[in-house]
C-alpha cells in the first residue's frame, strides 16, 4: 500500500503511540484535582504547553489546547466577533471550510461583514487588494491560512502581518498544514492568532492547539469548569495533549533533513509526470522552493476517467485524495481549485507526502497512472 494522503492525516509516530499508551495507564488523574494523581496529570499537561510554546517561540500562557484545527478556528473567529467586537472579517476563497463556513455562520448571527481578498491563478493573495480592503475597514480581522491544504501554496505571512498592523487589524492564520512541517516562529511571523492540529504532524487525532497573543483573549466558549485559564471548560485530553507534544518535538527534530527528503519526492514526482504524462497540469505553485514540500496538486488530462480514478488507484493500493473544480453550482467540487480557475473537465488529484514515503513509491505511482490511462 502507498499512502499519499498525508495532508488529510498522517501515521502516528511509534514513539508517540508508546508514550501515549504509557500515560493512558499511569497518568489517569484529573488535572484539576489537587491530590497527587491530579498533580501528576497537571504537570504533564503544563510541561507540554511549555514545550509547544518554546517550539513556536511564544509565551506558554498564549497556548491553549483544543480538539483540533476546526475547533481552534471556530473559537478564534467567534471570539473576535463576539468578545473583541470586530465587525469586518477579511478572508480568501481558498480557506479551509472550517474558516469559510464559520464566517458565514457568524455573519448570519451577528452584525458582521465578510470580505474576500482576490487570489491569483496560483492561489496567492493579492496584497494590494488586501491593503485596499484594510484601508476601507481598519480594525478588521484578517483570516488567511499559512500553507494551503490543497495546493501547498505558502502565503507571505510577514507581509500580511505588516499590512494588518498598519491598519490595526488582527491577523488570524490557520497553520494546520505548516505546523510541525516548517520551523515556525509565531511571534516573528506577526500572528495574533494561529491554530494547529496534531494529526497532521504524526500525532493523535482530536487534539490541537491555538495561539492567542496577549492581550487578545476572549471569553470561554464552553460553559463549565475553569480549565484552560477559563477559556475552554472541560477536562483536558491529557494523553492527547502529551502525545501532541512528543509528535511536535519529533517532527521538528532534524527538520532540514526531513524537508530535503520530502522535497526530493515532490520534485521527482513533478519531473516524472512532466516526462511521462506531458499533458498534466499543476495547480498552485509547486515548483517554487517556497511551496510546502509535502503537497502536489495535479490536473490530469481529460482522457482519465474522473469518476473511477480514485477507485482505480485504490485497487492498485494507492491512497490519494481527489479534488476537482466545480462544473456547476450543483456539482460539489473543490472550492480552492474553482477559485484558481482550474479546468473542471480535468480530474484533479492531491498527492501529499510524509517522511515515511520513498522515491520507489513515487515511481510506482506514476507507473500506475500511466497504466490506468492506457486502460481507458
Ligand atoms: N485547516 C486545515 C488547513 C486543514 O487541512 C484541516 C484538516 O483537514 C483543518 C483545518 C481541520 O483540522 P482538524 O481535522 O484538526 O479539525
């Protein structure tokens, strides 16, 4: 089996599984309890918070644990609208649904306006247009992801943060695809809010973190106890939190070598596809060394069977993800590829790598793609 769907989720590191199993057995106290069992759990949680904060170069008190990327993005956007009373949100059509749908819900419930910044055919945000929107609506919230989950396009977050500061706007960034894959300095990047998710960097599912830069704290979005410094009520997922901490540490260990190896896979895939299936088109900007090393998004020629493509690859033991531009308002295609103006007649595939993939797998994948074409 070849697993090329790492942007959807990654295999958990053995070291993480082992650590979590040990904790599950030995650290079962409630971290809010004052006895030694509780204190033991609290120490583990706070040690992990400190570790994650150090890895991302922010204050320990600015890291909050959540159930993942979706919850973090929801909490921050709702918090900005409800508690920080921001009235205008600027985002792009290529954001993850958990940002776009949340903003839509907020605008239905509160007197909030959502504006969309233009993106070009590669998926880059038009910074001049962003500057214009910000000058129209100062003190807004800008929500733009760091690395796009479908194309791997990386936005120039420091430039965006600079514009936000100039216009007294808050900058929220979904860093779900870049956390654990790039050496991030959240303070230097200029984020006011950021959101990560452990299962994208070989950690467990259902656990994530949000960075909330002081003093932009918002009120608790769940009612109950006083956990997470009164921001998120509910007993902490001790084992998940600690598993995430080990996963992040491990993902960032020897990072340059990992990036190099994975980028070689990406470059080899692009080279082979151009050689063997010359009609192929790439979505995003994958040849840019600044694109995320883990993702390649391709549009195959129309000779490929759009409906059966994924099933045929699955039969061959290859797991990738589909994505195609919308043909009509009825057909539900990829909103990202539609925004980029990708040809809806061409079947699109997102190939996403991790450190567990190899060059042989890339070659096998291209061979299978050629074979599937011949069968048509
Ligand atoms: N944001 C991005 C960019 C993602 O790729 C994903 C996962 O697909 C999410 C948010 C949602 O994260 P989670 O699965 O932790 O809720």
